[in-house]
């Protein structure tokens, strides 16, 4: 089973990487971009075949090691 | 309109960040993880309301600046 964990900065937390991309897009004349946020995507290949168990395990991974929950939120998706 | 660009290393390209995460998960006794790949997720807020136009514009952004297409693939999703 494959689990995708998307990690992104919480609303209100400054995102210098996103800002840098926004500036670069402006400099290259890409108009019509209002805002850019940059996040991480972690793709985990799991041996588990039980969805409930996988969600539980990946949530624990996200809380304990993958995300910094002080400034980051995460979303888990199972494929 | 919101566009999400997921950027990940091509199959076969070494992923040291993913490997580091895998090691850390092993060290914390998370078993059942076969492989970890780490990618980027860029969320763009666009003024455009035309889906076809937005896809075209974001594809151009991804090709020219967001992704390094020598080693990275990307997927675009519109919300």
C-alpha cells in the first residue's frame, strides 16, 4: 500500500521558499499568480494491507517525525 | 483557482532525503516501510478562471522554473 503525506506550513506562518518562487515567477513575466506556498510530499511504500492500520501508523509517523506540528499541518492519503 | 504542482524525482534517481527519512523511521521502530520518496508540493493561487488557460500556464511554469525536468517529473492538479 502507498501512503502520501502532504506537509505544508500552517496559515499565517511565513513561507520564504514560496515567496522566492513567487518573485521568480514575476521576474519571468508569469502574471496572474496571487500567492505561492511550498510544501513537502512524502511517499511511503508500506507492507501493511490493512487501511485502518496503515492510517494509524502513518498518522503516528507524521506526528512524531515527518511534520513539525508547531508550524506545519499534514494530510494523509492512501492509494 | 488553485493549482497544485507535485514535483518528485524520476524513477532511478537517488533520493537522499527519502533515504534519511527511511533510516529515521527504522530507528524509531516503525516497521513495515519498504521505501520512502520525498518530493515537493507547490500550491499556486491563480487569478485565471479558465481551466484550460490555467493548465497551460502552470505547465509552462513547471517546465521553465518549478521543476528540473532532467531529474524530476511533475503532476499538475487544479482545484
